[in-house]
C-alpha cells in the first residue's frame, strides 16, 4: 500500500514510530532501525507493508520503498510540504478510518506542488478539507461579533473563520477573492500578501 508520512517519533536505538496517511486509514507503525533501511522523513510518500505480531499491539513497517517527487530536492518546496503535512498529525491523531479523502487531497497537492505556488496549493487544499469536514463558513458573518460583514475586506482567523478587520485587528482580504476561494477553491484573485496571511493562519492548525 501507499501513504504519506505525517509524523515520526524516535524510540530506543534509532527505532521509529511512523504515522502514515494511506488510502482509507491512518496507520501508526513500528520501524526497526537497520543499516539496510533507506532514510524516511515527514512528507515522504512511500510504498510499504504492515506486519502484525502477537507480541506487540503495534504492527511493523516493512518493505518500504520511497516514491519520490520531481521537486524532492528543492529544499524550500520540501520544507513547505513538511510544514503542511505536520498539521495533519495533530488534526487526525485520534482517528483510524479516514476514507479516501485525505490521501487523495495530499496526492493531488503533491502532483502540483512543484509547478504552482505551494502556499496557494496548500490554501486551496485546506479549503477543500474544511468543506469536507463541514467547517467552511461561506456566510460572511463575523465569528467574533456575529454581525454581517459588509465591508469589501474581510479578516480571516484560525480555521479560515471570517471576521471584521476591526474585531480581529488582522490583515484584510478582498471579499471577492475570498468568495472565489471559498466557493471555487481557487486562490486566483488573492495577491501574494493575502496568500502569505492565509498561509500563516493555516500554520496555526487545521
């Protein structure tokens, strides 16, 4: 099976506890340290097998093959990708059965990460995630004061919740650009400053 590594924890003698989003599951597996093992890291896409053991409650990660991205050697792209995937561990850590959505979301993002602005890819992907989870607030009502936002600029806080600029005291984002993002999952009309603001909000957590 294939999956994306979203977390690594070192245990004794360089062994690892590895958390992987696969198609339909969140796998937490044990990987024994060995000289013949290739290096794995957060963000890597791997092909792997699970081996159950009667002696342990956690299955073993084995037969790992790294499935590389075309952009894997670009440090800046890899760092942004790893920052993005780390968010999924905290968000999903108490979940086991995921369905296919999260794997396909990361698959689609990884395919265009090196050809488009990766922050835009992440923001568009996150908007799809919010909608999938029923948390995308398309109604322009301020989360802090519960009043309709009639201004042409809207401030966004964690989980992409809309607020008045005067309520949250954060950077305003063009209302039409935000509408395009929320309804069509496109960052086309966001300028780079607005993209950086939404990336910062995204890094606060899914």
